C-alpha cells in the first residue's frame, strides 16, 4: 500500500538526489566548460517548452519534477519486490545510468550542448548520473538507517 511516509520519502529523495546531480554537473561545467549542466536543463527538443523563454531556475525546477517522478516510480516498483537493499540499490543505480545514457543523445538536438561524439562530456554526464543513482538508491532503500 502506498503510505504517506513512502510518498513523502520518495518526493524528498527525488528532490535531494536531483539537487546533487545538478550541483555535480554545474561544477563540472564551471570548471571544465563541458556543457553537461546545460544539457541537464535543456528543453530545446520539447515541443511546447522550446517556444518559451524559461529561466534557469524554472528549467531546474522541471529537472527536479522529473527527478521526483522517477523517484516515485522507483519506489512503487521496489515496493512490489522482496529484494535485498543491495539488489534494490543496484537496480536504482542501473536505472539512473540507463536514463542518463538514453538522454545523452538529446544533445544532438541543440547547439548549446556537447556534441554527441564528445566522450569526455558523456563520461562526466554518466558519472553525474551514477552519483545521482547512488544518492537516490541510498535514500529510497533506507540504507542510511542500516
């Protein structure tokens, strides 16, 4: 059963992990000039959103919304499984890496983001998503209490 605690936990986990991913990619972009934070916030390929002039804060809030939705979906999925914390954590990390891998090609749809062939940008992007998966998995599986 979807309890209030689980709902609240998944929302806060999504927000916290999303902020962590944003901070990591923002720092990478600041110190290396690889446009991975720009890619994170990029909405150039979304039909309605690409027509709007969105602030960085609004784009970041959209990123956090997606993070919360992913967190909630993972929570609902994991509730149906009788997996160990280790297996659940591994699953969350793999899903987050897969999301990062699936989203990276959207870089080809914008002139503001890294080239699709930029392996260094891909490495930074996936490292950020690995950290995101670790943070989200840690919060969702309750590993911090164990």
